[in-house]
């Protein structure tokens, strides 16, 4: 049976390739920092399931030290020239988008066609076929474009070097949300909210919940990480149990309120920092600054929408 563990191994092998290529890149003054970061990260994918929690924690600390102390640097290696890219664009046209389309199509078809199959882990069918889609797209690229053997890995390394340590931020923030939930942060938030905030009315509970979702998402960078904390602290005890609100409407609109926080925080690196890095914007927070007015309007709109709908059904 193909399981998520096989996807981890595939990801770890890719990380090892980035490690070797980074160590060989003499154009990068901090090549050993890059090599150490991708090497440690690949170790977590290859061996994390078998390592004790203590050593997985050590891996996280090492990654934070390497990224936090500026031991990484973007590679100056050139993988292709502008002329080569222009020639390929003229030759293949919109066909260049085909490999990118293959990945979601394989994931969708595989999920629907192999649902309940004894050959695929039923809990992670979509993720498994997402990885299979990547391999199929890679094979199509080799057969059609005939690039040098190491071209995909070199360009992959160039991409992750551009993003840097922020590559692992979504993974770490999701883990942080789980830790917060297990540590009872939601109960602590609920105690503080009910003790120090005037939440005696249904509308006040909605305002506190939506603002809390946005603020926790701002801090944690991930609305999915904020959701269990705020729902356990304010959503369920106040909106649902005390004022008899609809939990489905609360959850759906509450997540949208959390996404307002996503638009305003550098912690959501995959949404806000990565695009700025890939587009080589002079201001790394340029994307966030443009999104803030929209985010605030969405937060107000979602709060009002929940206040109107959550107690009506």
C-alpha cells in the first residue's frame, strides 16, 4: 500500500539532492548554511517518523538557528538564460503550462477513482496522488522538453533558495496550532475573554470570536491553527451553547474572518512573503501593504454577516 510515508521519503530525497547541489555551489558565500538547512530538513522527512520526539525537537531548533541567524543566502547560480527561456516560450507556447495542469488533474482523478482502494492509504489518497501527479508531470517534461538531467533539481533548488527558511513556515505554524490546542490555550482564551470582556450579548460574542480569529491568525499565520483555539475558547461555549448559534455558520464565517488576518501577516509566508520574493519586489512586505485595506473590509463584512446569520437558523 502506498502511504504518506512514501511521500515523505520522496520529499526527503529531493531535500538531499538540494543539499548536495547547495554544497557544490561555489557561487553562494553561505553554501554550507544552505546545505545544512536542506540536509536537516530532509532528515526530518526521511527519519522523522522513527526518531523520538526529543530529536525531532532538536531538528526544529537547528532549522530555526540556521534560518534565524542569517546563515543562508540566495544562490547566484544561473540555471538558464533569458534567451533560452524566450526561445522555449516561442517554441512551446501555452503548452508550457501542461505539466502544471497535470498535477491537479492526477490528484483529482486519482482521489475519485481510487477511493477505498486497498493499494492507496484511504486517509491520504489526495496527498498520495498529488505526489504521483508531480512524478508524472516530471516525466512529461523530460520526454517533451528534453532538459539536462539535473535541470529540474537545479531549478527547484533555485526556487527554494529564493524562498529561503520561509519554505517550512507553514509546516511549523500548523504544528504550533496543534500544540496550542493540546496545551489548552483555547480554555485559557475563553477564561480571559469571559472574565475581562463584556460578552453578555450575542453580538458581542460574535465580534470577539471574529476579531480573535483574525488576531490569532495574524500571530500564527494560519487560520486552521487559530480555529481550534478560538472555537474552544469563545465559539462553542458562548456562541453555540450560551446563545444557541448555528455551529456550521459560525465555523464557515469564522474561518473567513481568520483569513482576513492571513492577508495582513508576514507569518503567512506562503501567501505574502513568497510572492514578493519570487517577483523580486524591493519591499518584502509590499504584498501585505496592498492587502491590508481589503483585509479590514472583509473582517468587518464577515463579522456583520455572522452577527446577522448565526442566530437565525
